C-alpha cells in the first residue's frame, strides 16, 4: 500500500463514499485513523483510499478541473493570476481557476470575454434569449429546461476528452501531481 497525495478539491461518486462509510475491507477506517493528525488530510485521505482499493483504483481521473499557476520551484501557495494568464487559463479548458487578488482586472476581463456578463448584471444563462444590446438579455427568457452550451462548454468538453484519452487516462491514474 502506498500513500498518494493530490488536490483537496475532489469529485467523488456515491459508490465510493458508501465504501468509505461502510469500509467493508477496513481500508477506509485504517486510513482515516492514519490521516487524523495530518495538517491537510483532504489532500491525501481520499486519494490514498481510492488508489489502494481494488474496486476503485481504475476509476480515478488525476485532475481537479482547476487552472493554477505555480512558481518554480513550487512553494506552498499558487501565484495570483492576472490578465497575462487569461490566454493559458482559457486554453486549459478548466472549469475553475485560482488564485485571484481582490479587485484584479482579470476578474472583469473574465466576466466580459468568457462569461459575456454585462457590467452589474447576472451572467446570462442558456435560457436568456434577449437580443437587444441595450437591455439585459435575461429580461427575455426562453424555456428554462433547455440547455444551450456556450463556448466554455466546448473548452470543458475538450479537457474531459483529453483527460479520458487512452494515451493519458491509465498512465496518469493514482500518480501524485507535481506542482
């Protein structure tokens, strides 16, 4: 059995969580006791249980869906993202990014270019069908149950396809990411 570390941001299936709760082979409880006194146990507990479980080890995707820029050599905290990072951030296809300084202009640029969010308004969703540039597009609503993916959905799809490609999926499972 080996210890595995990774991001504290994880998406876990119901069946895996039931395994952690019921622990029918005692691994989840043993690892819980081991990680009790760690400073950042979420960065190791779930990864270690997943990667040491026969049932779940081949179900992992080694990516937390975040775009993060690290200094070289990596230290404890990520670099703050700026407008200079916007192209790489967008190209990554990641659904999330960190970290941002409060009131940094990159946040307004994300609202404007990626989310097409009018200043002081909500980000328009797929149900907003207003076309008059002078009024809020969400003031005219279409069918709320119809999903109209935007360009961000295409970038995210490309990321998921890359993560699940046969050339990388199996080779990157249960490997601690390098910062």
